[in-house]
């Protein structure tokens, strides 16, 4: 959790909430339509049970709930499509950021390796000069200069090691974030697929329920006029 929080601070674009403002608005609409449908659907059977089979209000009540169901499913579909687009965008950003950090880490490792090679070469020169300085005092200044250069290279190596550790943590966080985004994208895709099946089922249910009401009317009152389908 701490690592992900730090990632949000370092990369605010990746730390956005899962849904963009447009998706938030669509989600609110979907919730509202769901509540409206649920209220109508819950009381449907008890409502029409008190009516005579040929009462036109039976058909009206069924059609009202059917329309509410269609409105709910359409609103949920629009929200899921927006959420899916946002998830796809988040995955793309995470992958791009991860690739950039991996490339930077690789460059940093190359720089550290080169600095270590320079340090090894200077160590060799310092050792040679140390032996020569015993015989020629003038070479001691050159040896001191090389030691100063070596100290700077050592500082570079230390800084590179610290930066490498920081980037390793960042890469691990980005990998974790990408995994989460991938999972969310797959979950939304599954919801969209399930919604398509649900839409078909509810459409069949209300059509069947309406046909049943017409059949009940025909049985109880054969001479009753049948209302045409709208």
C-alpha cells in the first residue's frame, strides 16, 4: 500500500481514480435507472394481482417495467463502455511508464558499469604511481589527482546504486499497478458480456409475461377485445 501511494505521488497521471468524470456521471445515471427499475419490478406482481386479467392497466404496468428495464440496461451498458475505455487508457499509461522506467534502469546500469570500469583503471594507475612515487617524489601530485578523480567516480557509483534501488522499487510498483489495471479491464469485459446475456433474458421475460397476461385475458373473457402491440 505504501509503495502504491508513493507511486501515485510520483506519477499523478497514473494515480487517477478508476473512473473519469464522464464515467462517474454515467455510473450515477446507471444507479438511478437501476433503482427506478427495481422499485417498479419489485411491486409488479402484487400490483397486477389485484387487477382483472383483461384490465388494460395490466399491460400498461408490464410495459412500464419493461421500459424501465431497457432504460436500466442501456444506462449500465453506457457506463461499462466508458469504464472499459478508461481502463484501456490506464493500462496503456501503466505499460508506457513501465517501459520507460525499465529503459532508464538499463541505461543506469550501463552507466554504473562504465563508472566501475573507470574506477578499476584509475586504481591501477594509482597503484603504479604509488610505486613510482617512492622513487620520484614529483609523481605524488599526479597520484593525489587520480585519487580525487577516483573519489568522484566512487560518488557517481554510489549515486547510481541509490538511483537503481529507487527505480527498482518504482518498476515493481508499476508492475503491480499494471497487473491491477489488467485485472480491472478483464473484469469490465466480463461484465459487458454478462450484461448482453442479461439484456436478452429480461427482454424474453417481459415479452413472455405480456403474452401470458393476454392468454389469461382470452381464457377468462374470450370475447374481450385484444389490444394491439404498440
